[in-house]
C-alpha cells in the first residue's frame, strides 16, 4: 500500500436506542435523514465498528491498514505489547441513561474470558460477561452539559440518604439492608448492602420501587441541578421497574460543564445519564451491568469485579496539564492518552504512536514536512500513523487528540 501520513476516517455511527436524534447533527452537521437515535460515532479499529480509510482510491478497514505494517503504523512498542490499536475513540450522545455498569480490571478480564471460552459461551450471547480479555478504563470530555454517576458516595452519605428515604417510605426489605449497613459501615458492609439491593426480587422488589417512586414524586425539585428525586423520576420514565432506580442514592451524581473531563477507572460503578461528549477507552467491550437495563445482570460476577470503597466527589474531575493552548488529561493507564487543543496556529505535534485527531468546533488543517496536507471539517477525524513522526496543526476551534 502507498504510505500516506494522514488518512481521513469514515466512521460508523451506532444507532443505540438511548442515543440522541439531534445532538450529533446539531454539533457537527452530520445528516440524520432517517431521524434515528445517533448514540455513538466510533473512531478506531474495533471489530464491532471499524473505521475505514481511503487507500489508493479504495475504501479499506482501518484494521487492514494497520495490519499491513503494525510496527510502522502503531510504533514498535505498541505493536509488540498490544498487537492492535489499543484504544477506541468515540463521540457519545446520550438522550437517555445508559446502564449502571462496572468494567473488570485487566487480570479479571483475562481470567473471566478464559473461563467463559472454556464453557463454550458464544461471545455475542446475552449472558456473556467477558467478550474479550482486556480492561476498559475510560475518559469522557464533555461537549455539552453532561450528567453522570461515578463511584460510591461516602458511607455516611449513603446511610443519611437512605435514612431520610426510610423516614417516610415504607420498604421493609430495604430497611433491613440499611440496618445491617448501619452496623457495618465498611467495604464489606457496603458490598452486602449493594448486592442485597440488586438481588431484591418479586414482591419485595416491586414494593420497594413503588415506595421509592412515591417518595421521589413528593420531594422532587427539577429546577435544582442534580436533584436526586427528580433524577429518579426521570430515570423511571425509561426504566420504571428497575432496581437501578436506587443508584443515585448510592453513587455520586455530577454534571460536567462543557470542557470538563472525568476518568472512570476499572472496578468502579458508573453510568452516563444525559449529554454529549468525547470518550476514549481501552479497546474492550467488557461490561458488567448493575441496573437501569433490560440486559443480563450477573450479581455474583459483578460483585467480584467491584471495588466497594468511597470515591470523594472532589476527586471526580480531571485537572488538565496546560502547555500553551494544549490541555493534556493525565490518566493512570498506558492504553490511551487524550489532549485537547483550545486552538492551534501551526502548532508542531510530535508523533510517537498512532493518533486520531477530531475537529470539534471548526475545520482543522494538518501539514506534514513532506508537503502532504489534509483539511478535516468540523465533526471529521483523521488517522495519523506513528511513522509520520511529526506534523503541524492549525484551527481556530478545539481539536481533540487521541493517542497512546
């Protein structure tokens, strides 16, 4: 294949039911002529949604381009350690809440994948927990107001919220679980409480949810940001009989402002609720669900892969390292890195791995020392192989950069 330094990406759009019908078209001018929910734009080489590039006049999968010269395209170290593009870059536009979920760490994913392969469970089966052997840490960068849940509240806060709830709502099954937690406010006590709530079934589950909704309806204040009762009522429109409606009383609820970022570590329960952002993650599809979903929930496996520790609300946002007009967001993994240029005037960028750049607000011009140039419009992205070594970037708007 002829080696270019820049490849414009043709990216698949995933039409999941929770996606927004308007956000991606409004932000980036991408047509939605059938008015489908446009949930995610995938930028990368994941087999469930691989980007395409034009090579010698033909459209080919990005994975094909990479496999032609892994060392040159990915870099020697990435090719030897990962053997593939180690991250998946997305635009995510949620109009409804995604499931409360946990991602296993690397060791748990490897062991779980081996177990399920040995049991002969189809990788696409609805009861499959481990679809690959990788972990799935994530970073999200808000493009609009972006509401999410991330990590357990402090033990005291969880107890206080449920105590207030139980002062008016009659739910004996939950009351027993709260009483046990009150006398054992430790990670072990939280594990018993969390799994106990998730395991409610039959009449106990139905009665508890009805009491929760009656309480939330009386006390909701939709005009207040992140009001928990208003959030429960909003979630109930989509998930009316779901035990995950108790999640806001256990997990931190926050709304990112445009331009703010958050990291979601392995073993941490979280959920995206509403908004549009950029998301970058390790190249994995491992999800263990904990509520707000009609899909399979394996409480036993979920519990094994969950860290039952407090996550202070002050630790939720990522503070970028600032160098001129470039904001770099530190993450504790090697699979991916993420930068955002506020604007760029022929800024030099050194290339050590395969990169994807995405034009957020305006057109962006890429220039290589060879004389090769590429213009990507707002909402478009380009793939830059490691062998490019360096390039210059110019735009009057923000440009996101994914690499490793």
